[in-house]
C-alpha cells in the first residue's frame, strides 16, 4: 500500500514548493501512511521553530578577522612543511565552526527564553448572531499563571510553537512548565481541546487522576468536579500515566480515569453504552465477573481492542475467558498461542495487536 513513500518530497511540501498535483498526492499519502506522517510532523515542527529564530548580522570585526587569516594563509602558501595544526586555513575553519556553534546555542537559548517567557492567550466570546467566536482581548500566560473561564467564554492558548489548546467554559487551567523539552499545563476542572504537532512526550496535561502525555495528536480531555476525567482522542495517540502504569489511547478511542485509581481500560467511541457502563463497573467499582460477562455480550470484533488491553490487568481465570472471547471474535493468528498469552509474553501480545491493527483502525 505504501510502496512509494514521500519522504524526499516532505521538505518541499512543508515550504509550499510542490506543483499542485504533486502536493495533492503527498497530502493524500500522508492521510494513509503513519510513517511518512510522523516524518512530516517532525519536519513541520522544525520549520515552525526556524520561523521563530531572530535574524542577526555578523559584526564587522568578524569579517576583518577572517580577512586577516586569509592574508596569513597566502603568505605561508609556499611553505611545504607547514605544521597542520598551525595552518591558517585550519584556524579559519575553527573560527567558522565556533561561529556556527555560537549561533546554534543562541538559537536554542532564544527558543527556550521565548518558551519560558509566556504563551499567547486569546479570550473568546460566542456571538449568537454570527455563530462565530469573537476575540475580546489577548494576553500572555506565564509559568505559574492561572486561567478560569466563566459560563459564556472560551480561551485559546498558543502552546509555544507546537500547537494550541482551546479551553471551554467553566474550566480552570494552570501553566506548570514551558521549556524546550517540556510543555505542561494542569486541567483542574472543565474541558480542553488540544491540537499538537510535535515529537512525542513534549506536551503534558496533569489532571487530578492521571497525566495525559501527547504522542502527536488531537484530543479532548474533560475533568469533572470529583476529579475524574474522560479522554477522547481524535487524531494520533495519547498516553495516560498514573503511578508508573501507562495506557496508550489511539485515534477514535476513549478512556476514563478516577482519583486514586488512575486510568481504566480504553475503548473505541463506537462501543455501546451498555459496554461502557459494564467496563466502568469492572475497572472502578469491583464489578467482577458479572460486569465482564456484559462486556463479552456487547463486544464486537473491534472491541477486541478493549479485551486485548484487559489481558494484562486480570486474574488468570479471567484472562483465560478473555482469550477465548477474543478468539471467538477475531480468530487466532499463527504465532499466537494460549500458553504465550496466559504468561503475558509481551512480544506475542504485541504481534497479536499488529495483526488486529486493520480491524481496530477501520
């Protein structure tokens, strides 16, 4: 399916240098190919970061120093046994390398400074007459800053150079960290919608019951007054982490978390209400075999994703029942055995997940 990847065209695509037909071909390929899409996101991020770098002019003294070194080089050109380490050309190269290093350090330092200084914030109010969100004012959010929205307003936060977050009404958000290696906010209550284009594990959202770790994606995260949260991923993947346990939630999947318990088991948005209710009872309310039986009754082949995630969280007896239900729904590929699944052979479990990827992503 992906016999002709578009890696070589990605830089030109990001800069708008391709012909219309070729640009459309690349765009269509990116929709279907995760490998090229990941490369595109990295290149796109680099382009956006470069746009934020300041332009500077080299001091006149620098060019005078280089000219002096070149003169010395011409004067010593006839020396056949000149020491390599005393060569003016080497000195020129050394100066040039030093300049490049200093510029690179300055670029990184500039970006770190800009990230730490503040994030741009736009305050929005819905206009019923036009159906649009109008910007009422702009501001900057510094580390340690707090935003609370009322019942009629939203806030759009520019997350450094890697994306944006839309904070819904009746929400409370705090900026915890804004640096080159970590962009972190806390959602104490309410709902936000994140749109992030960045390498994995650069953007984090703390909630009272788990930490959401962006893996390059789009998602909605909601926290209720009790501190429970609901994650809904609409693009890419998000990891939910709590006390060393991590759950990866892919596109079109959802996952609940509870204070003191962390993440439950992820499920696709197409799961029935009865399936979701039974899963919540099993995860958080000690629903046991009764709740698991309802999960089995309601599960279709795509819900094998949830069953696969349950395998490592249950007793041996329940794991055996889950295995049988998965085989009933999606069959057993060559290379996967009951014995391997029962002992939670991670390579075998990962292989089974890869075999089911087409079903899970339909």
